[in-house]
C-alpha cells in the first residue's frame, strides 16, 4: 500500500485525485492539505501515517516550497502544478520528483506524435485552450510540446496561442503546414477523470525512478 498526501485537495483536480486514490486498491489517502481546510502541507505530513508520496495540484507560488517540504521528510512528490521554474528542482535532494504538465495518457501521445512530425514538417503552431481559471499562460503542456518540437526540427520556433474560456477543460491543437497540405494533431480532455490513470501511474512508479527530477510521463509509459 502506498500512502499519499494530496496538496490542494479541495480544488477541482485535487478532489478528483482524492476520489481516484480512494477507488484504488493499492494506494491510500492519509492526508489532505489545502488553505480552505486551514491545513498546510507540513501539518498534513506531520499528522499523516507514514506518508510516502505527495500529489501536488496547488498554485505555482506554492508548488516549489511544497516539493522542498516533502523532500526534506523523504517523501516523493508527484506534481501537476505548472508555471514555476523547473530549474530549481535540480537543487532538491532527499526524495524523487515527477513534474508532469499533463497526466492524460492521450495528451502524452499527442506530444510524442507532434515531436515526431516536427522532424519532418518544420512549420507549425500550437493552440492551447483551457478553462478561464487556469493561472499560467501558455500551459505547461504547450511549453513542453513546443520545446520538444523545436529540438526535433533543428531549432524552428513554434508559436503558441492561448485561449481561456469558461466551459473548456484542457485542449491542445498542433497544426503543421507544408506545401499544399496541413496536418493537425489534437487532444481534448473532456473530463478531469482522464488525468487520473497518469497520476496513479506516477504515484506507483516514483519510488523506483532511475533519476530525478523527471519531467513528463513519457518514460513511464513503457511497458503499460
């Protein structure tokens, strides 16, 4: 059994993570941290029974401190929060860290396919669309996709366009253009439950990472 504390437990994503953990037979929710509960992550870890993993869906201003707090206690961190400086993770020791801009398995495949296509068709742009409460712009998924496409294409810049509207969840479209043709690769998250298999995969695998931090879930998809 893997004991998990959820930071940001009362938000939409955090609440969904709590439900997914409760439904899993090999993962156990042992603590919740959220400002609306008046419970900090330090408090939740101190009162939890043998916590092993923190799942963080908070805000960019809090995520890095939460990772440091968890690591100082030897607790691994699975982080879905984006918008903070990933370079800071290189200074963190004591436990493993996974940061995934997107936990939907279809979105991970979308990024992989876009990276492959960028090696063949050099001209492309990204349109990412999210709900109007999303704090960072562009999204972490779009930034990571653009970085991988730029590397695959040999340095061609990939513009990113952000849309924030009520009614949306998380969507990304990568449009490639070449002589006389276009190619569109799109992923749509219709419901937040689509992120839960990826979250649970990260929770189950994080203790056995060969290196940390790990950005994205690509390497964890092998063998599932």
